[in-house]
C-alpha cells in the first residue's frame, strides 16, 4: 500500500511541478520548483515519522503514518531525481549517470 501511494503521489506531484513552472505570467523557475519539491519530499516524511513515534500501540495509526511518510517521499522524485535526466540534454553522459545512480 505505501508504494502504491508513492507511485500515485509521484505522478500527481510531477503534474503539479509542471503546472508551477508553466503557470503564466508568474511561473516558478525550475530551480525554485525543485527546491519546493525537495522540501516536501524530505521534510514531509520526517514529520510523518515523528507522528508515527507518537501513535503509541495503535497499529492502524502506525500504518497510516508510515503510508503518509512513504507517499510524501514521492515529491523528491520531482526534485533531485530528475537532475540526471536534465543532464542528458546537455551531454551524452546523462544516461550513464542515471544508471550509476
């Protein structure tokens, strides 16, 4: 379940990132959009894990917090993990970097 949520949130978050960049006339820059997505993708799961720590012995809430933490990590895909794809536009070594990663 957590990875299904990660997949769906990652796809939806990619669309949101594209809309933030393409919004006229005040669209965000590519760098600012990546910073926002990285912030959500790294701090969101950290806060969700803190929520998980305070659930006590409730197994349902533990699973919910864990699913939220994994799901929010999908925002990082629109942040730093697309850098190697953009490097491949610059030179021919981007694909090699992508597979080494």
